[in-house]
């Protein structure tokens, strides 16, 4: 892990915001070569906005103490692909280079941890970068432990903006993606590395998918969101300093095409939280569960 | 080859009577989301001498309109098409081609690129 952290620190040193912006703006805008000839699951039409909305029944659990789960009822998604620029909900990116099997992007993406804490956080409208309405995270009014600590009494856990690089590949039906990210908003100044791999199989009308992944978060991120300072803990013995840690997830999905615009969509996801999170006095679950079943409409 | 030959024959068939045929508009550009050109075309023709003639759309056997010994004429014609249309002015007597003009339908060329690969995508 020291090696990864060293690498991320190196990334931190190298991707200052101005340098990243310069890279985005000054890179040659020559169109990328690819095998795309039609819009599809794998190919997007350049210069066209796409809107999708999933409507159904679902839920994402909230691991914080005394917090409500997040209902998934209406989950919209908006995306736009330029020749190199792209937007997928809150994620902005610029494709630096691409071949038929690899893609290297510079990306700006929101951190995900603030969603557990802030009712109005922009992440509360998203599911892994996907827009989601009707969240109702509500830190409770009841004390966490022995009337000494309340989520409302903690310092505000703000949303951080992460920038970095994303390398992805599609090889023999297996897709994987690696993101190396650094907080550029100086919220916690931490680093994050995300890796996931998955595959899908099926026909034109029905498709199954399975994926799994790991996310590493630096101690700066973990401590900012899940640590409890001496000041916050007050006289209680609940002060906690979080270290870096891994969370892992596994996910199964199913889609069935009903018409050119409608699909049935179902998924279930299990996320195992890191010990650094579960040891925190403000976390009382060691996992996050998510499921959804509903219709998906493509505008 | 048959088509080329036909065009050559038509071109050679132009008679000494000079005629002009004007389309307004003469071009329709379909965006990537449009499939049909829905437009009203103003068709005007003029000849050096009065003749019995008819206006045809090349793919339709029957004439759109005929005129009796006139030197000029006009027609407002509604089109709803996904392809180019050729309008022709022909003599009634022997079907001689007097003038021809094309209403062009062209499409904006779509460009595609790879999407991001996101194994954890909700969708």
C-alpha cells in the first residue's frame, strides 16, 4: 500500500489543477479513431445529448448510525460526448488517447463519501455517478452513544471534487477500469484509487452483467469523513482517527429490452466497508446494500 | 451503366426550345434526428415560345400539372421525402425533355466514438 500511496502522492504533485486544465484545453483536438459506426451500448453519437431515466423500486442502505436508507425511485442519467470531451452526470472528462482496447481519460468527479452525511449533497441525487432523486438521508436527533455524540454536532463533511486519470480496457469481453484521483478542492486533500472489472453476456434483447471492484481511500479522506476529533467527541471517549482502507463491491445486473425505448432493469450490489470505516463510532454497519428493479426509458 | 446511359440520352434529348426550371428551395439538409424533408417547393418555369407541356416528378408517372400554350408557369408543391427529387418539364406532344432540376436532400453526417467503460455503472 505504501507503493500505491507513493504513486498517488506523485499523482497529487503532478496534476495540479492548472496543469490539468491546461492539458484539457491544449491537447490536440484531433478526432479519435475507433470502430464505431452506429450508436450502441459501446458507442455514442458525438455532439448529442442523451437522457435516460430509471423508474422503479430500490434502496441503498446508509451505514452511518441513526441514518435513513436512500430510496431509489427515479434515477435519471444525462450524458454528452464530444470528440474528446464527455460528461456523464457529474463526471467530466477528456479522452487523452484511445485505441480499440484502451482508453485514457483525464476526469473530474465528485467524491462519494459526503453523500452519507449531507441531505442536500449533490451526491444524494446520484448513484455511483448516476443521478437519483428522492434520497432522504437524515442524520437523526437521537444521540449515538450514551447521549454524548450526535451526527448533527459533527463538523460538516463537505463534498470534495476529485481530479485524476482513468484507464480502462475492454479485452475478450472483460471490461476493467482504474481511476487514480486527488482532491483538488482542498476539502480533505486526500487521494483515492478505484478499480473495477466486469463482463456482460446475452443477446440483443437480454443481457446479464457481473462486476466487482476495490476502492482505496487515503487516511486524509477516511479521517475527514469517518474520524471524530477530540473537539467533536467532547468529554466522551469516542474520538477516532481513521486510517486508509479498502472497500470492495460485487454487483449483478440484468436488462431486458421491451421496445426501442423501454428496458426492464434489475440489479443488486453488495459493498463491504473497510475496517477503518467500521471502527468509526459514527458507522454502525459493515456493508452497504443496494438493489433496484424497474423500467428504464431512453429519451 | 444503364443509369448513366439514360442520363446521357436525356441530356442529348434536350430540344432546341430553351426552357428554364427553378426550384425554391432547391436543397434540404436533414439533421441527425430528422428523417424527412417536409417542405413546400415553389416551382417556376419559363420557355422562349409557348408550348403544350407538363411538369413531372421523375418517380411519378402522372404529371404534377400541365399547361396549354404558355410561356411561363408556377406551382407550389408540397414534398415529404427522405431522398432527392428530380423535376422535369416535358412536351405533351412527344414527351421531349425541356428542362430538369433536382431538389436535393442531404444528411448531416453523424460521428461516433467509444463510450467510457464503467463496470460499476448503475445502468
